[in-house]
């Protein structure tokens, strides 16, 4: 089962992409290039033209809560008035599952991500790393076929970013679904993704593996990006 999309968000992005199971796709590009718009369109959060398929399912016209797409936003967007358990169970509840079943599935993912002991806390009581794990658990507890990560480590302090990146990579591998990540970080790309699409001014300007991107940067933006990575 793969994700195959050919979509246009007028004035923002026009892109074709394919994601295969167990292989994470990274979207790279300057600010305003259309990366987040692509994720929002795949999640059904904004209108688009074209077609998005996951396996035999066509997602066009399907409401976000029924697309089976998990979304981890850059700022995580946890509900501050809800407990961690209620936050993680929210996606399943939005899909129409009963309270007990939703909380049970949330508890399973919290256990897998090592945050079961945080169940009664609220987001303001969490560290950055804990909030990231809660956001990931919320996305996965909705039983998605596709996981979208928008700069998932950008909000973290530098001191814990490496540790959380390693954990995130492990969880994605263990999950084994269809994953797309937006990032500017070379460390994120090399740790999380096998394939890369560079987007500039709403269109793909380079595709390939991380190694091919570094070996043969195809545009001035990519050359600057690769040069900045080598300086880190």
C-alpha cells in the first residue's frame, strides 16, 4: 500500500509524490516554498485540486478525521485544558470511537512511547521532549495509514534534540507506515528519511536519495543548503 498524490494548491504548490511503506519521504525547501501546504492538503485541512490515493482509497473529498492521516504539527498544538491521556485519545474520539476504546488505544501508544506516567499531566506541565512524544502518540493513536511530521524537532532545545530525534526515528521504523517529514535539518533528513523532494516556489526541483542530493545538488538553493550542512 503506497501513497500516490498529484495535487495543486493554487498559488502555493503543484506537486506529484509517492511514498512507499517503511520509507520516509522528506520535503525540503525554503520558507514559503509550499512544504506545509502539501502536508495540509494531504491531511484535508485545505482545499486542493488533483488526487490523493492511499492504496485503493481515494481521499479526495474525505473529511480530515476520516482520512486516517496522523499529523504532528511544528508547535505540537496540544490542547492545554486536556490531560495527556485525553490529548492522545482525541483523534480516536474524533473518528467516533467510544471513550473507553479511545482511551485504551491511547494508553497502548503512551506505553510504547514511554509516556504512560504522564497521563494525568496537562501540556503546560510537560518538557519539550515530553510534548513531542505526546503529539506523536496522539497522531499514532488515531490508527493512521499516513503520518505527517511538520518540523517535528524544531521546537525542541538543542540539548535534547539529538536524543528525541533518535527516539523518533526508532518509533517511525517500528511503526512501518507511510511517513512524510518537513525539515531543514541535515541531521533530521539523514536520521529520518530515505528519499527527498526539494520544493522551490511550489514545484519540485530535485528528487532522490539523501546521498544523491549531497553528491549532486541541482539548484543554487540546494547547493547553499548542502554547504550549510557541511558547516554544522
